[in-house]
């Protein structure tokens, strides 16, 4: 039976390799005069079209004081425009201006002063509540969603990540013009009504996250690992900033970043590319080009000393070990991906395997992974030595920085400590530095990547997500070159990157112990 399963696995690998070798992406490109890119992938058949619109802006483009604003913006883009989401725009604006004026007074008294007048704040708050109630008479709730639904649109959604923001919908082929009208209208004429109440919704999202065991410790680990870059904070942002972000901050952020020359729209499905190009000119082409956007100034500096963090929470006792690695597209990124798959056993998170929402938050409501299953660490620490409940190795070759992480949960019934697992992981790291890995391990990792890659591109949504996000960073063709780089990885490459990046001065070790009595 074992030989039969091995044969089936080998045949599947051969099919995967052949499929990947034959794969060609028929991407047709159009760049409008305002700088917006339109990518088209015709797939004749079912008369449906998947549309994703991505903007090259996420939480790494924020700064202290406005962390979380990219996620707030994503929510606010569903609040309508001058013609969507409102019954009488002129009257709505009149009330909205009064709301903004009252909130400005509240902010100044509450946040600009060490000891603001609480009675005055309460009076203004009452005035604010009455104005919000009055504005509801002019708001047409969820009109954008309903417009799509009435015309056969499905999967209306959005997400915010560290590096990009995406907006998604699937439409009947004969309704693509409606989609372009709606999306170009909200890009040009977004009107951020209900800003303050929506901010309350987002703060409640953060509070729900804070209630998860270990949330604060994980947040501190992330902040300690990334010292200077925008990866330092989570996409949800700091609570202090969420409380104090103003509508003026949001408008400034929108005006700077949500411009056609910072966006790519991708269409996958049954359509005529020539006709779709003409529609793109008609609707997206009318949007004025924005100022050129300066690349990120602050990148993550090298780490020159070992970092250690310890804490207590209601989460199970655990170990994290993190190492700085290169950004996506660098020569060492591919060997590190293969290593993560070998040690952790997962597919490694090739972009083709990510759905349209990836790891991002937002979901209207920060990679490559190696789960604890068939990987080398699981076999040794969980199955053979029985020291850990679970163990994983994963990594992430992000746009501007990379990270490689080990995670492990010790066997409390055997009184195993996180430090014991830390020593064991270092033993395995040193083995790889000296001897590398086996040819069989490398080939299995490559097979997993290729199979995951093909699966990810088999769906229209997966294809749109992979191609669209790639275009924002290094161009959509990097999807194929990254796969080629993975195929070329050798044992010497893996030994080299392990020796280079897995050193104490490039690491952060975080130990969380379960609080007593929990």
C-alpha cells in the first residue's frame, strides 16, 4: 500500500511539473493616460467577469498618529458618493458640516488639553448625537451593495493589508460597464459620511481582537521585531490613533494615495478585450491623474543585537523565533521559501495560492507558510521526541522586508519548557548549516509549491488576486519568474542562506507563558 501511495504521489508531481511548464498567462495590458493600469485575462465560457481593483497603499504607508487609517479608508469607501448612498446630497452636506464642526470642538477639548472640560464635552456630544440622528434621514444604507446585487453582482468585498488595498466584485459579462461606472465614481467622488460612527465600529473590531488570548503579546512581538518601518504596527492600528484620527486626516490620505496612477484594475472572465478597453477609457480615463507618489522613505535597518521578549497571557505557553530576511524578488528569497516548506511541511504560500483576501484584515466587516504536519521539525519534536504539541516554520518575503519565523507549543504534561524547544530548534538549524537538506526534501518542497501555484491560478478570483497584487510591486510577470527561481534552488543555496540569516544577532526570541490559574 505504501509503494502504491508513493507512486501516486510521484505521478501527481510529474503532472504538476508538466502543467507548470506549459502554463502561460494571457494577460493583456492597457495603461490609461492618467496612469491607471488595466489588466485583462479573457476566459471564454461562463458569462461572468471577476474584477479586482488594487491600490498600492496599506498600513506601511501610514505614520505614527494615523496608524489604522488605510483600514478605516477601506470601510469608508462603501459609504457612497454624491449620487450613491444619499437621497438629498445638498441637505446631507449641510448636516455633515455641522457634525464635523462639533467633532472638531470635541477633539480639541478632549485630546488637545491635559484636562478638558468634561461638561462641555458632554454637551457637544449630545449635539453631535442629535445631528447624526438628523443625517440618517438622507442616508440610503448599503446602496452600493444593493446596486451590485440587483444587477447580478456577487462577492462584493474589500481588504486592507500592509502593502495594498483591494476591492472585489464578480459581475455578469453584460454588467461590466456598471461596475466601471460605480468604481470610477467612488474613486473620484467618495464622500465620507458617517465617518465617526464607522470609526466606532472599527474600534470595536480592535477591542474584539484584544479579547483574544495573547493578542497584546503578539502585537508587542511584532513591534519589537520591526524597529523602524511601517511593518512595526498591525493593520488595525493603535487604539490611541483610532480614537484621534480625524476626517481631515482621511481626506488627506485619500487625496494622496487613491489616485489612478497608484492603481491597477484587473478583469478575468468572458469579455471582449477591445470593448472592455473602450469602457475603461470612458470611465476610469475621466479620473484626473494624481501627484506622483514618493516611494517609502524608511526601510527596516539591520539588527545588530539579539532581541528577547517574555510575557504572560491567557494563551497557551509558546515559543516564537523570528529572523530578518530579504524582500520578495531578492536572490535569497527562493531558498528561504524552500527551507520553510522543508522544516514546516507547508506549501510555502506562493502568491498563486492566495485567495483575493490573502492574510489581510478588512473583510468588510502579515506569506509563505509551513504548517506543523509533514515537516522535519514536526517529525522530530512532535512525533519522535514528543517534546512539542505543535511546531511550525514559516516565512514571508514581503515587498520591502522579509521575515522567517519558528513557532512551537511545548508539552506541558511532560514539563517541557519553551527554552527546551528553542535549544532543539537551534540544533536543527545548525544541522542544516552543516549538512543542508536531502534531495528528496528539496524535490517534495518544489512539488508542493508548483501544485499550490497551479491550484491558486485555476480560479478566476485566485488569478486576479495574484496577478493584480504582483503588478503593483514587481510586475505580474514576476509570478512566473518567482516559480522559476524556486525550481533552481539547490542544497548549497539552502546551506548558504541558513548560515547567513539564522544567527543570534539577527533574531528575536519571544516566550509567552500562560498566566497562573488560567
